[in-house]
C-alpha cells in the first residue's frame, strides 16, 4: 500500500506508548485515524494532539476484550468513514512472574488481551477489507514471541500466537489484496512492557541486551505497510542472526536466550511476588 494519504487506520492501544507513536507516524503520512483505548481521558488528549497534524481523528473508548464493544467499534468506524484500510493491533499487556505462581486470571487476561482480541478484531475488520479489495493488518508482537524469555511464559505464548496468526493471515488473504505484517520489538525503553516494569519495580533493562524505541517501532509500521513486509524485528543487536543460529543449534539458542533473560526477569518476578503478598 504505497499511498497512505486520506486512508483510514484503526489503532488499538492508541492513546499512549507505541500505539500513540504509531498514530503520529501514520498521521504524518496523511492517514485519518481511529484510536481505541480503555481509558477515555488519555485517549481524548491523544486525539486532540493528533488533530494538529491536519487529519481526522475519531477516539473510541472501549475494552478490546469485550466482543460486543469490539463490534460496536467496527460498526461506528464504517458508519463514520465507510471503510478501514489499515488495522494496527497494538493493545496489550504482560505478565512477568514464575509460571507456577501465576493464577488463571493472569493467564486469561494476558491471552485475551494480547491474542484473542487481536484475532477477534481482525475477524471483524477483514470482511470490510475484502469488500474494498485491499487492506493491511499490522500486529505489534515482541521478540519474546520468537525466543520465549524466562518468567514470561504467558506473555511469550501470546506473542508467539500473534506471530503465527500474522503468517497464516498473510498466506490466506494476500491474493485477495489484503496483507499482514508483524512487528517484533525488543526491549522498548520508553514504552510497553519494559517501561511498565521500570515504573512498577525500578527495574532497568540492561542495554547490553539491545533495545529499541516507540518511534522506531512506529517507523517500522509505516515501512511494513508501504513495502508489504511480512515481519520486522527491531533491536540494536543482530537478533535475526541469533534467531537463525538458534534454529540450527537449538541447545545453543536455549542457552543464549536463557542467559539473556533469566537473571534480569527474575529480579522483576521477585519484586512483583513481594507486592502480591
């Protein structure tokens, strides 16, 4: 999708962090925006900020884990704009704890918000893209979905699901004019999982393990749409090479990624367990 001007982008989690940065990047391309987030106050502030870019912005407060609310969002967008050209699945959460200490509600919440909501909203949007004969679905996953760090089992599972879902979606609909891309950021130092960990626990992710920024992720979204890229991995380290090596030498990959995550995520897990007591 080369020309993005005047097209319509629906972005979940669009009121802050990576979602807001992505909205800003798409607005700079001339796209009209629909922002969806649960909390109306930051959502309205984000919408006002983005309108200064000279594009139309519709803000809808909704819980993306609620099917009725999701359907209402899609219906309202179609009523207001008549189409949805780009869907960005960005709403998400994380769960960093020892797996045997996570309760079922934590697992359900992580899977529902990260994976189920992505599938359900995309399922509702794709028919409208089929009618238009074009569309692009972008999902913000994580490198955690490619190597599975310690103390993040539910989170990693949900992100791996997003990656596989995107691959399947792309294979199924590419001939129909609908494409799909997945963005896999590393530790995003100013947003998302690692920013929440820093706020809650004082934890700072060691930069020798690599990092990225929300602006870099947003630029990757634009690049993926324009160039129709299946996947973009973002990190200051050459992770694609490491992923390839881990496929050839699985024991090496397990050792490497365990070394890179276990000690640091363990600190966060301990702090959170102490909070929970």
